[in-house]
């Protein structure tokens, strides 16, 4: 086995990623004109396309490709008892310390141990407060009064919406164990420290799948889902030497977990969690049985109506965190000329075509002599199958660079020859190779290229 990478050595930095994301319309600071809202971000025209495609790709991998997994979209606001049953009211806390001098807040588990031991601020050397527990759930009120009767939480994970619906889904869709329920949606956590751009935010999106299994088969299914989730990233063309497993030690395990592994990615700021795979046992359903008074046992009609509370294997990935990972993973700088100026280099996002915000850009070589009209005409044809862009302004080299920077895998140009023989030029983002293709074969050619795409 190849030796594990210890640090990131690629061309990306978080500054470059943040600046590219803003400049090219991927991600903007929330409420920027008011100075920005900490922990919240807005996804611009490129960002929303990328995010939607990542979500669609995950959804396909988790539902369409598995006969026994169905989807759900549960509400963000849930009955507050949900969070008592799940243990979040009691346990979903981070250890918090404040500096009395500079007022900075820290997660106690994120500062050096010696600072914690001698209670000195790692920023200014001032005195730190005692460590106290801080619950990460956002609280608000429903109804016209702000008293405790109307207290409600913004969900800190999407999973509980699945658990409280599991019986509904068994009944409505005649599911038999083992089966899964997948969901993508917003989650909210009042994070003490939000840094590294969109890595850790207060409002974010999760892609979670809960797999219901017979007790005793949970370890086997846990290992199976570890394999499947690893293969998922491989198929997406992620740099596999930038991924590794991290098993939770006894002090890291969540209150519900029997075993847990994170898939970590080597971001420019180091190895960080991307997705968690958890054996949540029958903890959640047992607690919901207790707190709701409803019988949440599964009745195994194929096995003498055996009754049991299923174990749950969870795969929990951050959608917005995956988006950041994919931008970092795709980011490259490449020397493409030797003229001694800034144009010698290109910045290119090598996204897999299935997630790239724009799949095909149409670039007429000239505006005049009917080339622009011809290009528009071809674009209208391509629109039915692909996300397209159109750009007729400026030198063709510059236009290619703009598309490279947002990760468009294919550019199509039309020139005078196109008018004569009906062919166009197809240019590949990664190799910059150009080939001529008959217009009538273009859609099929691009479709095949997407299917066969392998990252070099
Ligand atoms: P951490 O220890 O980093 O706070 P966690 O272990 O609590 O994270 P989980 O509860 O397992 O995270 O959440 C599952 C996934 O949801 C994470 O792997 C991550 O991709 C995503 N996620 C969790 N918290 C955030 C956040 N504040 N911002 C963005 N994504 C998040």
C-alpha cells in the first residue's frame, strides 16, 4: 500500500479557493453588504448548479441504483420531543472556553492541551474561563408567544426525520428489511468556530441514508456500507490518495454509536472529516418507542412474524462540505505556454463531467458571417441534453480559460469550415485536445465522453 500523505502539497490554498468561488459565482458570503453573516453562505449561479448536480449524483447512487432504498423529504421543524428522545437536548454539546481578555471563543477540544491545562488563551495569552458545555441546537419559538410551550429546534441532523417516518414508509412502500431511506436537506448547528470557508457552517446541507437491518447482521452491513461509500468517491474521480479512514476512538463515539468511521479528505488545511459511517444500533428507534409510546418494532412476516427493533447503519455526508471538497480536489494550475506572461498559466477545475456546473460551452470563433447564429442554433439543440453556456466575447483563448476556471469539460467552437461541411470543433478541458465532429454526432459524442470519463 502506498504511504499515506501527511500534508497537502497541491496548488490550492483556501484563499485561492475562496476567491475563485466568489469571482466566478460559486459561493458568496451571506448578507455581504451588511458585513456578512458568520456561519452562512450563499450559492451563486455556478454554486447552485454544482450543488444540485452533486445532490443528484448522490441521489442516483443511493436510490436509483439500489432497489431497496427509497427517498424522503422530512420537515426541518420537528416535535421537540424528538430531540429529547434522540439525546440531542442532553448530549449534543461541544466543550466551550472563552478568553476573558480578548473575548475569543474556542472549542476546548480544538486548542492545544497545554493551553487548556494552564488556562491561557492560544491567541493572546489571556486567562481562559472554565470549560462548559454548549448545546449546538438552534432554538426558536413556534406560535405567537415566546415561552417554553412554543420552544422548537432547527434540526441538527436530517436522520431523525427518517426514524420517525420509518413505520410510515414500511407501510406505504411495503419495505422489507434490509432496506434504506435516503434524504438530502438542511441542518443547523450553532458551531462555536466556523472557519475554513464553507467547511464548517451553522447552516449546511446533509446527504444521509439510514439502512435498517436485523440485529446481528449490523456489523456485516456496516462493513458493506463502508465499501460502498469508498467506491462512490472512486467513481466520482476523486484523488483516492487524498482520502483515508478514521475510526472513532471511545472518547469520540457519539452517544448512539457502537462503531463509527469517518472518511477524511486531505483539504489544503489538512485531513478533515467528509462523511461519517455509523453503526447507530437500535438506540434511536428504542428511544422513540419510549418517548412516543408507539410500537416501532419491525414485524418479520417471512420469519414467523418475528418482532424486533432494527439496527441502523447510517451514511452521513455533508453536501456543502462535499462541494468544497470537490472544488479543492478539482483545482489545478497548469503551465500551458512559455511566453513569459500571466497567460502562460491556466487555472482549471477538473470536475467529473457529471457534476460540472456547465457541461458544454458554445463558442463561435467570430460573431459575424452567420457564425453566432449557427452557434446559437447548435446550442439550442444541445440544451435539451446538457447544461450549456454561450460566450462570444473576446479572444478564443481567453474564452477557453474562463470555461476552464469553472470546470466546463467540453467547449464547442464553430468556424467557417462548419458552415461548409457541417463539422464543429470539440475541445477537451483536461487535455486541451481538439477534434472535429459532425454536428449531427455531437450530442452522442459528448454523452459517450461523459460516460467514459476517467480522471488522469
Ligand atoms: P464535527 O466533529 O466535524 O463537528 P460531526 O462528526 O459532528 O462533525 P456528523 O454529525 O457526523 O459530523 O455529520 C455528518 C456530516 O455532516 C459530516 O461528515 C459533515 O460532512 C457534515 N457536517 C457536520 N457538521 C457540519 C457543519 N457545521 N458544516 C458543514 N458540514 C457539516
